C-alpha cells in the first residue's frame, strides 16, 4: 500500500532522516517507535507533504503520495483548535479546509462525533473539553473524510491515564476499517493494538518487529537453586545473582543445557529450574535503542 524508499531529509546542515526505507500493508496498524528527537515527526511530515524530502520516494498504491493526500487523515502532535469554536463548528471548519462539501458535512458530522465518543457534544466549546475529549475531536477531524491511511503523531503522550485509556480504546476501534501509522515513544501505548513496530533512532530505521516477536537468547540462562554456585563456574560460564535462589548464567557462546547441567553437577549445585532468557518486544526495543 505505502512504500518509503531511501528518503532523506536535512535541516540547517544536519541530516534528520537517513535512507528511510519501509513498507506498510493495507489494514496494518504500525507503531513508529523511538526516543524523543529520533525523527518520527519529521518522517510523518514528509509522508503528509507538510515538508519536502530529499531523494528517495514515498508512494501510495504505486503513485506519489502527494497525489493521494485526500486519502490521508492526520492528527498532529499539537492540533490548533480555536477554543471558542464548538465541536461541530470545528469539524465544519476543518472539513471546509479539506474541500468537503456542506451536504457531506451535514450528513456525517453527527456520526463522526458518535464514533469517537463525543455524541451530543456538538454544541460544546473546545475550551470546555477535557484533554481526552480534545484528542477525540482531533481524531474526528482526521477521519472526517474517511481516509484510507490515518497518521497519528503522539496521540496520547500528553494525557492523564484516563484520557490515554480512552484514546487507546478508540484507536482499537478505528483499526477495524483503516490503515494506521502511530508515532509514539511509549511502547505501552501501542502494544495493545499495533501489529508491527518500526524503530527509529537518530534518523535511521534500526528495527522492524512484529507485536508477537519473541526471541530466545541462548547465551543467557536463568537458574533457580537452593545452593550458591561459584562465580564464575568455569572459563565458559559467568554467574550473577539476581535475588536469593535465582541466578543468571552468561556465556559468550550458545549454552547447551547438557553441558551446563554437567558443570553444575560438578559443583554439587542442585537444579530447581533452568530456562533460557526470552526477549519480548519491549526488551528488543530497549536493546536496539541502546546499542544503535
């Protein structure tokens, strides 16, 4: 559906994006993860045509993405709502800027407000809304024209726990009928609904992992025992106590259980439990960000 190929962007002599390349398939919900200043918002602004990029291509169904801007819905990190406008006036204002006709707006505004959980809030002014409600209104303006791609830039980072929970439930609902790219630096915000994560740091894509990703680290083994193993066990295995009765055994090479068991037996260490270290998405993300 969307292909980003070797996109670069520089600003005042500093390269912000460096050969960014990835694809988004129709119906996916992608989390764009990375620390603050990684280049997430710059990439999104390139994808939406707000700023230009240097070299490379961004295509939407095989055509330059700038020719398909009407198919994109965008919630910026800081939406400039007029505090004195009502919810309905806000949607009419943004809808008219997007070229939507009055007849279309008359027919769809009530339904859109209902969809985002703002039913019967048509006449409420923006200044009367909570933070979570304002974000709901922001998403309403982004989906008002029924886009095929919805881009959300840090939609929950400034909200309290209640507002964050409301927006996460709304995104789950939106996922059923549109493709979503969601930028965040908080993994927990995306873990409930994203199918895949793109990890960006210092303007580079350093990871592309699925939500169900889990790898086994065969160079680390967790040991539970009532004994106190020597540290190190030998020239192959180092031992670190995690808490009483639980130890982390590490090696520079993949650990074979049979060899490790024989080594522990030589030191009269009774084994209660033995398991390889497993890395979930959060561990993978943190390792990639710290190493890159």
